[in-house]
C-alpha cells in the first residue's frame, strides 16, 4: 500500500482545524493534535493521523463529548481520581499527568487515575511529560477489550499499554508498549495493507490461533469471541500468562483504582468509559538526581555497546528509535497511508475543511482513486 | 527425575537449623526459611529448597555476609534507600518492604530501594506482605545477568522479576514473573531433569537460538555470551523488545534508584551487589478501600467465568494457582527433587546437622544412590 509524505507542520495545521470543526476549542485542539503528531513523528503510524477518523466517529456516536470538563472527584497530596465525563482522552490525560507532576514535585511521588474517558493515543506521550521535567513518568490506559486471557476465547482485556519514561542522556528512556503481542492499531495497518497476520498474534472465535486479519478485527467489534494474544503468546510455556498479568497491572492502575469500567465493559451500549493511570516520581527522593541520571545513562550506553548477535549491528535502548525518528521524519515528512489520506479527505469534506488548501489535489496520488 | 514428598513443617525445621548453622540468628533463620518454604508451598520449586545449596555456596564464597545489618542511607516520608552491606537478600527485603508499608500507611504510598544485597527468593513474597495488610504491593529485583537484550548475544540483564499484589476475595491478586521467558531456576530444574530446552527460551554464545540446557547454564556462569531470552522471545515481531523493556523497568526501580550495581555488574569479582525495589500503595488514597476491593474481586470473577478456549476448562487469575497450591501441598507434602535431597544431605553433613533425624535414611530413596 502506497504512502504519501506530508510535512508535519501541514498535518498539524490540518489536524488543529479538524478538531475545532469537531467542536473543540483552539487550545484543546492543539493539545489533542500534539499527541497525534508526536505519535507520527515517533514513527508509530498506528496511533497518529490514521486514528483521526476513529475520533470523528467516536464524537458522532456520542462516545466522546467535545465540551466535557475533567473533574477531580477525590484527592490527597499523593493522589487524585478524575472523572473525565466522557471527554476526549488526550485532554483528560494531559490534565491528569500535569496534576501528577505537580503533586510529585511537592510530595515526591503521586498517582492519578481517570475514569469515564476515551482513547488517549500513545501512552508514552504522558510518561514523557514527566521525564521532560526531570521526573520518572508512568502512564497506562485500558481500552476496548481485544486481549484474550490465557486459556480463554473471548477478549476480556484491552491492549492495555503501559509506558515508562526516565530522564537520561543523550535521550530519555521511553518504553511504551501494549501488553498484547501487538496493538489493534497494528492489526488495522495490516488490514489496510491487506496482509495476513504472523503466527502467535491472534485467536479466532473458538480460541484457536488464526492469521485472518479482517475476521479478528470484525470479531473484536462484534464481541463474538476471538482477539489478540497477550505478550508471550498462546501458552504458559512461552509466557502468555505474563502478558496477561501485565494487562492486569494496567487494569489495576486505571479502571480499578478509579472505580471505572474494566476493559470488558468499556465501549458498550453507547458508553466509552476508558480509564487511565498516571504516576510521577521525583528521583530526588532517592538521592542526587544528577548522579542517578548519570548512573542510568552509563547503563544505557553499556547496553548499546554490548556485543551484538551474529548478523545484527545494533542494540537499541527504549526511546532511541523514537528520538531518532523525530529528526528523520521532521526532515523527510510524515508517511501517511493513502487509505488514511482518503479518510482525512472524507472527514474534511464532511466538516467543511478545504482539504486541497493543505494537501493539494489528492486525486493525483497513486492508488488513491481505487478507494472510491 | 524422582521427587520425594516431605512435610513442610519438617523442611521448615531443617531449613531453620541449616541457616543457624550458616551463621544467622534464630530469628533471621526463621525469616529466610519462611520465604523459601512459601515458594515451595506456592508450587514454585525452582525458588524453594532447591536454592538452599546456592545460598550455602554464596556464604562460602563470601558474597553473602550472615552478620550484615541493613542501613538506611537516604529517606523521605515517601521513600528510602537501603544499603544491605552484602547481607542475605531475604532479610534486607523483608526489612525494606516493612519500611515501605509503614511509610505508605502514613503518606499514602512509598518506595524503597536496596543496594548491595543478594538473591532474595520469590519477588511475590514481599509484594504479598503489603496485600496481607490491605495495601497494593510491588517488589522487584535485579540479578546476575542472564537475559540477552534484543539483537544482542551477551547477557546484560537479570531474570529481573517484578511482582504485584492487590487485596481481593476470595484470594489476593498476586502476579510474580521474571521478565525473561523463564527463570534461571527453571533452567536448573530442566538441567536436573536432563531435559532439552523448548524453542524461544535461550540463545547460544553467538546469539543464535539453542536447546542445549547445560551449555546455556555454563555460559551464564562463564559470562562468555549466550543466555535466556526476554519475554516475547527472539524478535521484535513477537515482542522480545517488550520483555527487555520490562527488565529495564525492574532495573530502574532496583539498581538505578538505589545507585547500586546493574545486573551486568553484579556477582562479579567476589561481590554480589544485587539490588531490589519495593513499593506499597494504600488504596484509601483513591477512595473507599472496601469498594475498590469489591470492584476488583468482581472483575477477577468475570475473568474466571469468561468463555474458555476449545479444549480448556479453566481461566486462572494470578495468585489463584498459588493459593490453591498452598492447601494441596500442605496436605500432600512438598515434592523435592532427589538431586536437591542430595544437596541438602551434603550441606547437612558439612554443617554438622543430623539429616536422618529430619528425613530418615535417605539412601533408601529411589534414584538417590546414582548421584554419589
């Protein structure tokens, strides 16, 4: 499937206009757009522009309320519980992480949970907010059920990503991963590219392994059984119960400690109900932050310098690919799948945005006409 | 390989005497023994009695100092850093978790890191200490390098387990897992049973997959390359970088925030240097603990009740197997591998303990004589 490269500033401007047209203030549109474009700059195409149409649909269906305001319903010096009142996930999340950071700066560490929210984009964005201010950041979210627990056949947990960010040089440690083998977004990319799924990624509605991308995505929507496997795959021997365990940890720090909906109850009966969790820790409560940062940076460098497997040239530390991707994609442009371009165009037409003012004549794009 | 079943009270009494003979006080011997026997009762044979001989060797080699006292070197109301001064891991860990629990009861949450310690047994023991008091518990430890980072060929990270415990009914949630596909202890059990390794567990010294149990264990000791794969296996496609990422999280909360030795520097040049991390969170900082517990217990029951894969009869929640194992093994006896019995006998003879007073005439045990 063909990709088109667009300048990230053009995509940013388009995205900001799109969200104002969907009912958000200019300021809120900027916040949401920054999360999406950061994902594309990180090279995580599944969580960038290609999600725009799903947010549009979420608003149309009434799952996402553009005017909602987050409300703190419980708090202590080290914690808060926030009700997002069905608002946009990114707005609730940025607000919650800012509260966690503020409390951690005063108390040393703090955790904030959020209920009644919606899809918030990449978990790593919020963890990195803390690291950008010299703190350790943690972020997690539950989501519509797509993960089948070990020995089950029905999706009961979300992709349930958790992200950790820690200040380091020359770039922060940033580990952001779904607790499934892969995300639903990755399956959507495979579906757009009309590719079969690799082994050990997904189960059919009877709980057997399958390669059929389209049917897995359909069964997730219809909730008729089937879904994605936990990290570690199909059996206890390969550690599938561990991925399932990490998904539970995510659930505890999002839906359980916020008294919100667990993944298996979100996105049903016209209610979103996604829950998030955030934590910030000031390394100063463990000693000299500069020394800790240096100690950690040394270890990261030792990992990068460690002997490589035969045939490999490089060991990455987490966040390294993202840091390098930002520079490269800013220079080369953001690659956008033509199907995503088509969705963006549909949305622009629907919302009354002059698409060609941003991107020129899209009908000239190779492969685009076949989508009509 | 044959197993012999012994009553857990007999093993407890033997173990307590063994540790006093190794130089620990009666009280300390009871603490250490409880961690080991709990592991055997949980059905985690790899971390129970079979580790006794390794602790004995650790003391003989001078890695473990039986007389060492843990010292708090830095603290705030939400944190502490402890120097274990090369003491026994279990003693440093129980002390550290108790401090985390005490601080969490006052401040809402607390994290304690430990440096210059040794192998501490099962991570779950300490996480459960918090859950037994109505708190959320977290525990992690680094260890001698056995995990090869994605695209590497040399072990740079430990098995780096993390454990999470959360109060629930009818039993607590207890998720305790190495961030490798399997633990070194599991490889030791395979070696004792003279079994080959399954696919996707380990790499040889060039960074290629291998099934050779003995050579992997040897290469871990000689540090000549090779080791165990992270959870998620060999490639990024199956999520190996995620297991590597969780191992990094463990390292951050143990060796980094204690300014201790990272896994690749522990257990070298006659120094242990293992580091641990502990956290306790009072659910009361998120609302009514009873309601949160009920909310979580409902979700756990929904998981157990969810539709099973064709051919499966049961979905477990984490900690369920352990809770049921305790009852069963207390009734049936602890299964101990005859090679472990042999090691226990050797240790008893060496330390001047009357082995037969505890276990009768071991030479009558099937398979035992072949070990001499």
